[in-house]
């Protein structure tokens, strides 16, 4: 434990995840309670969760969760949404009043389908069409922030400690086959609702502990391809990097990990010829997407999770399992809070992705 003056610095934020490889559903109460064991890693300026498989009745719709500063901003944004989407359902996202989560914005949920005529007119893929709409709202509709936009998944975040955020959003009433969680301890960026983790685009989401020293280089690269970083937190760029590499460039999750946490050249030289060629290609093809600085992340997507450290493993990350369940967290105590029978505990090495996927046809 490090100290700076009288301020305790417990090695950064808290991250955690749980997933059933058989696609079994679990309510969000378990992962919310597990975050209590890492309470001191947060300072109350941000907490959040992402759940996958929570909207089976609307699985074909894009679920937009949007923060609005007020009614006028909501009405303005809805005019834009109606121009591009069929709004299947629109409602205030249900929350629970608590003493610890205050000053909340208007939080609305929409289930959307792109209008066929507008999609054809755009000559874009459905996902590109939706991602462009998210970027446009977050860039030009001031006072409106889309913080979740995937199918059959949702992000829930706020200013507060994560266990209180879970109570506020009534996570015990949702069921998902995969959950991620974050407790924030901001250092260089402000604590505000849209700037809390997870950061999400379509069905990709990221929770992050650490700092991105390469943020400006990473941001400048993705902004050449239409992304915009509007949410005042460096982690946002990592979500867009993963979307660009996997969805738009067609890389696998493992290959994307080898871009953002690329092995040292000296390490690559020791690999077998075929693997070394692939790693060299990825380093030379995407040099601006190497992430430098201390970090650990959990990247979630439909059907799976990936945990990844920086190459030097400067942030804690541990995983364990029990039967079909896999758990990941910043600390071992959080694993046992999710399942007191957890075993097969491993500490992923720096720069080596730890990937868990749901069995085929399980979801």
C-alpha cells in the first residue's frame, strides 16, 4: 500500500466480472455485493456495471440508455431518433431512490430498430449506422449522452460507490449471463455521470483500472475514422479502439489484445516464426493503438469476456472458476465474495489476454 501525504492510494480503481460459460443467468446483486470488498479502491466519484443477456424480449433491438440534463434535451434528441429509428419502446429507466445517489440526470431507455429506408439511404452496415447515430448525439446534442447502445445488454453507471450504484439501478431485478463492474478513483479526469465506467459502444464495453499515457496518440488515430471522445475520461478511447480493431478491421479478440498490449520486440523475436510474423505485422500495422501506461481492463462482448494487463502488469488482476462460472477481479477477496467455493485461481501475466467465452449455442 502506497501513501502520498495522508491520502491513501490503494493501487487504483476496482474492476470485476463474472460469466457463466453455459449461459446461465445470474441477477446483478452478486457482483454489486462483491464490489464492497474493494470499497477503498473507489472514492465515490463513479461506479457502474454492464450486463449481457438482460433484454431477451427485445434482443433484436438496440437498447439505448441515455442521460439527459432535462426535458428539453430529451425532446430534442427524440426528434433525431425518430428520423432514423423505429422506436419500439421508450421509457424512464427504473431506479430506486437512495440517500447516497443524488443529483441524478433524467435517465431514459429506448429500444430501437433502424428505419429500413434510412439504412438503405446511408449505404452503411446496421452497426455502422447505429454507431454513427451514437457519436452524433454525444457530439452535437448538448446535455444528452448515450452511455449504452448494444443489443440484449445494458450499462448502468452513476456518480457514487459501485455498491450504491447497484442498489440505485435495482440490479437485483436484472438477470444476465455475464456481468462487469467498476469502482472509480479518478485522478486526472472529472467524476461525472457519463464519465463513469463502463464505457460502451454497440455490444462492446470496457472497465479499466490505471492511466492511458498514450491517450492523445490513440485518440487522434480513432478520430480519423469517425469516432469522437466526448466523455472526458481516457478509458472511452479504449472502447473505440476495440470496436475499430474487431468490428471494422476484423481482428479476433486475441489479436486486438496483441495490438493494444503489443509484446516487446525482444519478446517477439523469441516466438516461433509464424507467431512472430503475425505479431510483427500487428505492431507495424497499428502502431498508434499501442496503449502505454499502467492498466488492467476487462473487455466484454456478446458471448464473452477478456481480461488484460499492460505488458509490465502494473495493476492487479486475478481470475478463478467454479464449475461453469469464471470470475475476474482486481483482488482475490472479490472473487470469494462472488463465490466462496472459487478455485483454480490464476494471475494472468502482463500483456497476455485471459479470454472466456460462452459455449456455442448456450445463448
